[in-house]
C-alpha cells in the first residue's frame, strides 16, 4: 500500500463529510421550514443555518487535519504500510 491509499483508510474523507453536512443541514432546514412556513432555501439562508454551516466547515477542516495527523503517526510507527 502506498501512503496516499493509507490516508484514505483513516477517517471519513473530507468530501464525504461536506456531503453529509449538507444532507444534515438540508434535513434540519426542511423540519424548520415545515414549522415556520418558509421554504427550505429560506431556512438555509437564515442566520442560524448560515452560522451552523460556517462552524461545521471549520470543524470538518479540524477533523481532517486530525485524521491526517493520526495517519502520519501510524505510518511513522509502522502500524500502517505494505502488507
């Protein structure tokens, strides 16, 4: 195994975290829209959902950096590598 494929083994890929985030926000906005009478798009554009999106974007970057750090540690210690 090469280093690139090992990185993919640990943690959820960043692109998938963003996709999951968008699904979660959309579902939550749909629930809020059902209660408020607004559209899902209006809810997603609201300050609350905009803030949630921004905050979780930073969290995803932090999680991705941590995943890369842990992967590098495991590679350096020989816990991951050619089999």
